[in-house]
C-alpha cells in the first residue's frame, strides 16, 4: 500500500487520503439501481425472475416458487456438516447472550405533580433481512439479523438472499426461527421488500449489509414516496482502519487488512501508524499473504484504493481515525485502551493483538452490521433497539394540568398558535365550574 505522511499533506491532500474507494462514487450507480427498483415496483415477480437470470445466472423458471418450501429447507439443512452446525451454535449462543442483555427497560416518571411521562417500546411488526450471498455466502449475517429480530419479538421475519441460496444460510436461518426464505438478491431484493410482489410481502424496515448496489437501493426505497419503509443504516462495502505502533505484529496487521480487502473490490483498508519500519513490514507481509489467498484478485483490487498513513503519535492516529470514521477499527498498540479513550467515531472496535476483526464478524457476540462511508460519526452499530420502535406516553391529572397549563398557554401564545392555547384553556375553564 502507498505510505503517506500525514504532517506533510495539505488540507486537501489529507481529505483525499481519507476518501473511500473510487468504485463507490460511480456516477451511473443511482440510475442503474433506480431502473431495477422501478422494474420491481411495476412488474413484481416477473422482474425478479428476470434479474435472477441476468445477475445470478439462475433460471427461476425451473423452480416452483421464489420461496423455499419446508422440504427444501430441510434438505438444505441436512447437507450442512456437523462441524459447521456446531460453529453456528456457538456463535448463536454468544450473539444471543449479548443481544438479550440489551432488552429495553421501560421508563415511567412523574416530571411534576400530576404529570406522568413514560417511554415504551414495541417490536417492529414486519422486518426484511438481506443476506449477501453472491461472491461470499455470509452465514454469519443471518445470525446477526435473525437472532435480534427474534429476541425483539418481530412478528414477521422475511429473509432474502441471492440464488442459489447456500445450504448453510438456509440452515442458520431455520435455526434462528426464520420460516420465510426467498431466492432473490441484489437491488431487486431490496425493492421487493419495500414494495412487495405477488410472492414477497412488503416490510416495515429493511436490515442487512451489501455491496454498493444494495446500499444504493436501500437509500432509494427509503426515500420513495410510493412505499413506506425504513432502513437500518448505510451498511455498504466493508472497511477497516488499523491503528498500530512499533510493538505491533506486522503479520497480524496484514492478515486483518486482507480479511476486509477480500470482501469485494470496493472494500477499503487503512493502516495508521507512527512507525515507518512497521509500515514497510506490513507491506511485505501483505505481499506474501496475498499470494496465498483464493480471493487474491478481489483483495488486490481493494488494496489499490487503500493506503498507510504515518502519524507522529497515537493521539494524532486517533484524530485521523475519527475523521475517517471507520466501520471496523482495530487498535493494536502497547496500551490499546489509552488510544480507545480518544476514539469518537467507529462502528466496532477491536482491542489488542489477539482480537482480530474476524471474531466480531462471526462469534464474539457483538453485531457485525455496522455503518460505513464515515457514517459511524453519527450512526450506531446494529443493536436490539433497531428492531423496535420507542414511543412516549403522557398522562395528566386535573391537578397536573392546573400546575402545567399556564406555562403551556404562554408558550403557545408566543408561537402564535391559538388553537394549542385553547386546548388547554378550555380544560382549565371546566375545572373552575
């Protein structure tokens, strides 16, 4: 990777050093995705089957339905090895423990005499879960979405994934209580979840990461007046930033960088360090490890849009990281928690030499659906709360309205909203009768 010295860069050059992959800024992306969304909105299942053939080489004419039947789910599950089933079970247990601990606790408080305010939570009724499965079947994403949805109590949980769906994705979905599994992926799957088709039901909220086409489709449908659907977050092409000092293991760092680079050609990896010898050693390790990867070509393309940034110390390293706002942040330094104290923007943080990003991707218990593109400066990692909606309740007694009414009328009067004022005044007048 190219090595840049932060202090010698102009303000514009510093900004350029933190830009995402140039593939993400494809000017024709919105137009292409909008055409797909419009086709699904107007032609439903027929468009989905055409796109299955066009993008995935899957002939939907040879299947009875886009939805997997119970017998197909059972058959797919039977083909999964016992070893993989055991790994899925261990990951599920940890994810369940961490997300169950996030259960909402209602708030009920009297703000002043006779004025009771509450905060309550209800599960989102219908959720759509998108599972990437094109170049890499993301079994882990099934657990990251389906388990929180189940724990939260979402009544209808619909899963979509590119065809032909990997057996382990089907098994994991079934193990997490998913019964509706549809063979459709990409931007067209997002459109189907938003608008509904003859086969696939529309949902209230869409969850899941994906490539830039999926991410763009999520953005478009969330802003489309023809449907009412929300999305979890802008979770697009994967990215990782590693903060490392001279004590760090260069082989570990190279492995972490490549673990993200292999996701896709539009993924991005960044190394921020105060040690030029370490930066050179990482580049050597990248070269040797890359040669042994089956997804070498994909990772190599991602590395072309990646770089190393040299900083003067770990405080400046944290500053650079916060400006970038990485999806994943690995801190491999002598005192990682000291650096953590300066971190303000990251989707998920991995501390120390023995915490590769891979553990969070699969089985530590945290969620791997995270904001990308720098949105971690304002958007949180996926949690149980995302599968519910919170609402407030207020209840006033006559005494409560007597104590609060005048303040409300004064505020309403100064906002020139007479009807608001009258709604209080008419009640206060009735209390005098």
